[in-house]
C-alpha cells in the first residue's frame, strides 16, 4: 500500500467519527460541547440557558409541584416565557429570506434588540415574582431548569 493511501486511510478513520460526533452535537464548537443557538445545546451556556421552550413548561410545572397558591404567578411566568419564545421565533422568520441593505439589516436588528430587552425584563420580573413564593426545594429545581434570563439594555 502506498504511503498516500496509508495516510489517507488513517485520516479518514480518525476524522469520520469526529465529524459524526460534531454533527450530533457532541463535538466542541465555538461555545463549548454541543452548543447551539441561544444555549439550546450543552455548552458554556448550558441547556436552555436563555430561553425556556414553552413545550417544556407543563413538565416543569409538574416537577415543581406548583400549588394552587402559586398558580397565578406560575401562569404569569409561563405567559411571559411563551411570549418571549414566540416573539424570538417570529423575529427569526422575519430575518430569513430578506433581501436588505446593510443599513436596513442594522435597523431591524436594533428594533429586535429593543423589543427583546423589554420582553426579557418582563420575563425576569415574572420569574422573580414566582421565585419569591417557591419553597427552597422548588427554587433549586427552578434555578436549574429555568435559569434567569440576562437582561440587557436596549441599543442606543
């Protein structure tokens, strides 16, 4: 076997498993192992770091064992989490397929950031209100499953 074929075989046998692992979210990307948009993967941002998928809220509610006294604050939190999630999805859809100039894209980005900052602030307030009535055990689960959302200032 020629040296070229040997080297090629070794490279292929080494790189194919790495490529497959990376494609499945197990490889190291720019933000850590398996990181994805908005912390959806497992990286330095952690699973679900910024946004809680509304589809996971019923399971989280069950896991927390939300009481009837906590229900109104839970409902407010779930509403804000869903609103932020849906708005982010709509913003992403609005950006796709757009043929915009650089200035138009920057203006849209500013408006999205301003709207997102307000929604994150609303979610954080609802989260704080709910957290205040949770037991220490519930709060521990809540902090792991639905961490605080970083609140940023709107763009100038």
